[in-house]
C-alpha cells in the first residue's frame, strides 16, 4: 500500500502566457491547466508537486522559481538541455470568453513519459496519495506517452493511490476523434475522482443531452463524479446519491481562463476534510472569484475566503 499521505502530484504542461492588458499591451506570465490547479491547491494549503518537463532556458528557470514561491513542489520537474517551454496567447472578447493561440509543438512536456527520467519519476510518484491529470495532459503525451502512462496508473491504483481526471477537452490537440475517445475511455475506467464537463463530453462523444452524459460518466465505477453542467452549477455523484450544487450567483465575468482549473483545485483541496458536496461549494466560490479577474492565476490578494 502507498504510505499514508495527502500529497498530490499534478501532471501536465505549463507554458509561457501572453495576455493583452487593458491598455492593449502584452504581459508575459505562465499558465497551463494542471499547473493552475496546482497553484490554487497550494494557496489553499494542500501539499502539491508539479510534474512536467521544461528546458534549461531563463524562462524555465523563472517558471520554476515562481512555482516554488507559490508553495508548489518542483522536485519532479525534468529539465531538458537546449529546449524551451511552449507559448500561448489569450484573446478575450467583451463577454469574457477566450480564444487561445498556441506555439507548443516542440515543448519538452510532450515527452514527459518518454524522457530518460521517466522511470525514476514514476517510481517517486508511487509515494503520493493522488495523481491528477487532464484531457490536455492526455493529448500532449501522444500514443507513446499514453502507452506508458496507463499501466503506471494501474500500478499506482493497485498500491492504494487515487487518480483524479478532469476531462478538459481540446479537439485541436488530437489527431482524430476515434483516438481521443479511446484515450478518454481508458481514463474513465482508471479514475477514482472524475471531473467531467457536460459540454466536453457531449462534444467528444456526441451524447445528445445531460442525461446521456450522466449515464456515460457514471458507468465506469469512479467513487466521486463532479459533473459540471452546461447551465451554472454541478452535480455531485457519490455513494449512490446525486446532489446538485448551484453556481455562485451574480458573478461579473471578466475572463473565464482557469475557471475549471480553479474549480478542480477547490474541490480536491477540500474533499477529504469537508466531504464532496461542501467541497464542490468551495470549488464554485473559488472559480467565481477567478473568472472575475484577467489571466489564469489571480493575485494572492484577490483570493476569496472560502472556509
């Protein structure tokens, strides 16, 4: 069995982020869905480790330093000589909806499970209580990476670890819909905590409505399913019960970047202490605060009081 631990390892990619300011100027930061979740979890007091691959360039150095300043563990960040991280730009419309432009094809995070460091990384991950990844993580690792990831998750779960998966569907990252569906199905059966979005699942699988999505995401045995609905709110499905949790009302939407990432952070940070339903309420309040600010990671001073 795994050692008794509440440590969470979050796997994925962080990229350099360019955002238009109010004056039209571009500001550089960093972001990535699982990294955003790691930062928010650390701010909420969770013990987290970010697992990715970066280059040996000054931007990668600054990223690691910033994560450490946020309380995120970086002992499993692989550094690949001669490489640089990916880059993306956020364009946001007047309703707060965003569009992403990416430059990431050569990012070292794509090779996380095929680098020479991968075996040692997986051995160290066995000491964690939970690993978390997303649909974006699943896509960027490709067929070769997933062929290593999935057996690792089986071993991890067999030793008592929990796997949490956020569906976060991005069709442009996949070569075809059949490959994507097969990869997601492989993750559904390996997920103890599943964080799907109705819009994600309908777009990926062609399900006609929320009832069909509900049937799909509850069919694989996850102990907790937090189904994010198309209209505000979510359904908490656990121990044979389904409880609706409403979204926060009267939220001014400035930028929806990291809404789902922060929701996952709030939920995963509080589920053990508060239980799934109360944790989903915390998640909703954090996400409501995040979408009221520009960029993926809001200032510390803007973090809401949640408990």
